């Protein structure tokens, strides 16, 4: 008998420019969150073409602490020049940027390994995005299809160094020479891949991973994103602390009911863009009655595929069973029945795609049991059970949960 969890596959000062000047006058500050747009190159060997656009969202801590949902980015940081970048995106990527299918968006920043706290974020704190597959108006919390990897201190150090390299390149390109092209929105700037430490050096195929992390932070803009939010792209932004110690370290976020855990992604909100070029912050807040809120209290905010208390049951299955401590693996009873408790997280009367029971005779090929068609499957109030037949061939069953 095998239990598995199936997880579907997921700077305080603004960048300023004095009127009439040809380039931005300020580099990014230590913790400024960069929203970066680039177009995929014409060939696989050309990752982002020759030019990309960088927009300064200001201090990442402002978005970390934000509790407003479905608001313009200027509502979170009023030092941003404006929340609309349609003209800039059209100038860089062409008038069809929202539907061309080759423009990508990501959000990153990192606190360098040297220095002190940056607005409550200790050294080597990183902010890293992940693309959303859908977004509805009023949603709260990260895309449930996204699994943000838990990071070792070594990996986090590598990612932090990569982000420091990127921001060194951005700052050098802004100050010139040569003078970069500032955007119509003066919080943005157009940069080229001819400068050192540019974006193309840190994403595939130039490297095998994105900023040394095996998670693509980019959302591809290709017309309306699935859902009712009315956007063309959205990225979830995660904060990862290298350490939770240190006087002044902030462990909470506006989208979390618990403290940050070192090396674990802490969701802080989603950055979105619509077809008119408006930038907003959405999905801010803690969902009620779902895996995220349960994991905050009982699994150290770990991903569904991990085993927080090392009891042999993955967090997602423990959530299904509503286990608030050690989850006990079910065994066969005298009638050859295996029963998994359902603690009410998922309606016990609805047997659907959120959880299925699968059977196999060889542990390699699995078949989903269908309620009503397979007489051995039952879904009672508070539990789901499968009765294994006696005799040959040997048969196995497992529960597959999608939080």
C-alpha cells in the first residue's frame, strides 16, 4: 500500500528621473523589488532578445506588509510614478505585447550577503516570483498549482548572489555609459543585453536554471489569463528568509497568518498586468479553510509534498485527514478495508478531482477507482475507504490528494 501526494504542475526609493533628463538618476536601493519584462528571443539560443524593461516597484517590504487587495501598485507604494506602463511596453515590445505570446514578466530582488537589515529583511533574504495559471476576482493566497521549493542555506546563498549580480548590472546600466532609455513612466527603464550582468546571463539557456533556482519565475503574457480577474498575466511573489534570527527581523507578511520559516517561501501577494498596461496587487490575504491556512498552523508553511513532522505522511495527505499532529497511516482491517479519514477540509459528499483512490497490481501502472462503478470504493461522511479483494493477483491502493 502506497500513499502519495500528486501535486499538479507552479528598493524604498523609486527609480526616478528629473523632467527633461535622458536617463534615470537613481539606482535601485538594497531591497527594491524589480518587475522585469522581456521577450523570448527568435531562437532557443537567444533567451530574451536584445532589450528588456525594468520597473521599480520600490521597497519589497512595502509589499510584504501590504494588506490591501486588488489595488494599483501605487496604493502600496505612492512613490511609484504611476501604475500604467502600456506605452512603455508598446515601445519596447510592439503594440501587440499583450497578445503576442512571447513577452514574459517576473519579479525579483534580494538583500545582499553583506550589510544589515533592510526594512526588516535580514541579509540574503530573497523575493522570487512564480507564474499563476489563473486568477479570479477576490482570490486570496498563492496559486494552488504552485509548489515553491524549500531552499537549503547553500542554495539560498547562491540565488542571493545571482540576484546581487543582476542588480549590480541594472544599477551600472542605469548610471551609464551608455545612457539607457528611460520609460514614459519614469519608474521604468529600458535596458539592453549588451551590458554586463544583464538579465540574459541568469536565465536559460545561458544557464541551466533561473538565478540558480530550479523554478521559472516568469509568466508568459498571451491574452486573457484564465479566471475572472481580467488580467493578461500574474506572478505570485514569495519571500524567503535565510535566517529568522536577529533583532528587528520581520517574520510576518500581509498574506500570512504565521511567521516565516527559514528557507520556505512565504507568499506576499500577486503582481498583475492587464491588457491596458495597469499594474495591480491582488490575491493578498490568507485564504480560509484551505491548505495554505492549515499549513501555516500545522506544517510550518511547508509545501504539500513535504513531511513536516516526519511521520511518513506528506503534508497534503495530512491536511486531507485534518491531522493537527502525527498522522497515522491507515492499515487493513479484518475485512481488508483501507480507510483514510477526511477531516472535513474537502466536502465528504463530493467525490471529485481534489482526491482520488487509485489501484494497481504492479505499483507501476495505476487506475483511478470511480465511485459507483467500483463496488470496493466508498466515500462516507468523514472518510473514504477502499476494500482490497482477496486472492491473486496482489492488489495495491493509494490515495492521491490535490490540495
